[in-house]
C-alpha cells in the first residue's frame, strides 16, 4: 500500500550505547533475523523479522541472506587530495609533508583535476563502506567546490573545508590570514547545510599557521558556531617540539589552538598521540574529539595512541577512527580497526570487536556531533548502511563457519575475524539514504 516504505531483511548489528562504558548487553543491538523498515530514506523501524513482518506486510522487502547489515562507516579524518600519493616511502611526518604531500596538493589548483580525484575518492569510500567522512581539501577554494559538488551528486553526508596555511610551506600552497578568513567564510555560506553537506574550518596544523591566521580562524568559528574545526594535534615528538619553538608564549600544543578560540565541542583533532595530562583534561572538558588514525600512526612512525586514557572515565574524550589517507595506508575502516587493535596490543591492552565497530559507527557519529542524525538504526535517522559478508573470501569462510551468529559471544568472534581479515571485499553493498550506492560486482540481492 505504502510505496514510500521499503524494507530489508538480514542480520543487523548496531550500537545504542558506548561499549567502552556500558556493558555489551546494554550497548550492542543484534538481530540474527531482522527487518529494517525505511521511509523516505530514513529509518522507520528495526526489529526482529517475526515481530515486524505482519505490521509491514505490504512493504516490499530486499533480503540479504547470510549477510550482516551495519550502519555506514564514519571516517573522522582523511585527506582527499592525498589519494594519489598514498604509500609514499621512507619519511616521517615533517619530511613526508615537504617531500610528497605539498607537491601533490599543489595540483589541486586545477579544478578539473580536483574534480576527477574527488570523484574517484568518493567512489573509493563507498566501495569500502564509508558513508560519512571529515575531509581535508587543499588550500584552494576550488578544491572544496570540487569535493562538495561530487559529494552532493552522491547525496552524501560529508564534512570538509579549505586548508589554511600561511607559513612554513611552499609559496604556491600558502594563503594569508585575510584570504583564509574571507575564502572560508564564502565557502561556509555556499556549502554549510547545503543538502547533507557541512563545513569545517581547517587550519592544517599549528606549524603552518601564524598566530594571526589562527586568531582569524577562531573569529570565524565564533561567527559560525555550528561549523566544525578540524586540524592535527600532537602527532609526532618533533612536531610538538617545533610548535613549542614557534609559539614560545603558549602553554603547550593544544593551548596554541585554545588561545585562538579553536577548542570546542565541534573541534576534531587528528592523532593526539603525545598529549599531556592537562591536555587530556582540557579536551575532555571542552567536549572536543580525537580522530585515532592507526594505519597512519604506524606508517609514519608517529607513535601509539593511548586509547585507554582517552576513553577513561576520569577524562572521557569523544574518539572516532580515521584512515588519514594518504598518511594512512587504507581506505578500509575494517583494516583501520584491525590496526587499532594492534596498537592497543602494543600498549598491553586490547580493543574488543564491539568497541572497534562502535568507534567506526556510533562513536564516529558522536565525535562528529552527528549522533542525532546517523550512526545507528534509531527511528528517524538517515538510512546510510552497509551489507557485510563475513564469509567474503575463502579464508574468511573457513574462519567464520556460519554467517549468522546466534549469541553475542559468537557474534563478537565473527565480527573480530571480519575486522582482522576483512577489507573492501567484505563490503557487498553500500546504501545511501536507503538507495543502493555501491554494489560489489560479484553479488546480487535476492528480492522476496
Ligand atoms: N600534519 C599536518 N599536515 C598533515 C597531513 O597532511 N597528514 C598528517 N598525517 N599529518 C599532518
Ligand atoms: Zn591528517
């Protein structure tokens, strides 16, 4: 009867609370045979097939047997202009930036090139099951236009911004405090809340911005308090020392941003590996977020993020996972979760599969202040979701003997193996606002 409704039948996993603080029973929601009902691209209901199928008997159902449906992955830190320079050999952060990153980002002055890479980048995200990301563009406003035009065409919820940098970078990549302010303001007026798009004021990091540029960025944030602030923080020991020498009057790295008015609840800081106790406290009190980027931190040799400290009950900080491509080495949030697990192992701790998947979904949504909009299957939320195949490869099929778990313990084990062994091959389909946006070529859903 109702043509605006549609439904999906499969196994479903999402989170209704944070498994770092709440028990698994209170935080994990799982239906081994569930029904997800959508209306106009948003969630109307999720429950067991048995409970719901008679209520929605007239609604057409797409069935995914032996699959696991999750909310779309959320990547809380990534650089679209670095797509083509992923896997650059042999350097740590500061020399990696000057040797590889800056020359590559210079190419984004060309709008057509920026458009081509933005299109490829977004297709790559969807192929890996990522439906929302917080994205660095390049210093050129046209690189932001290119990105948002391509995101808009795909109806994606994306957050991005023009990079601000006015020193310690090649001339072809620098702006000034005034142009950075004016161009960012124009981009906010053009793109913030246009379709599903949101804007982030994006100083690259304290090393490449003058005091005056940071001050004007803070002024802009005060004028538009619902836009984001996105930057890097305390990624390497050398960088922390350089910031101390560039800002001798400040009381540490975070304080450089704080004095400029850049530390608040819409602020997202990538890395935060070398933070002091006072900085953990300040981030917690400000309700700012950290993007944990393990593949990048290992690849660039930056260090091991202290996730346990960030998630401690004393100084709880909102944490999401970031791929940080091209410092990071994969677009896959499954691979990123796998490396996050290994980072915790190197610290003598461990990350459960539910904690990892929380960080990749509802935790990311909370880090981006989007928990009222997406991140799980609560009614009214935007229906961005992915269909995973826990038995996608011959090895995964051997490891995961059955596709649908019948207990939370079995699900935890199956999810763990999917994280450790999985990548884009485990993503069978990606839906955006309830519409199919990517389909793994080897796969056809069964219409019931
Ligand atoms: N710090 C400043 N710029 C960058 C960047 O592009 N990537 C990473 N990983 N860290 C940064
Ligand atoms: Zn980065």
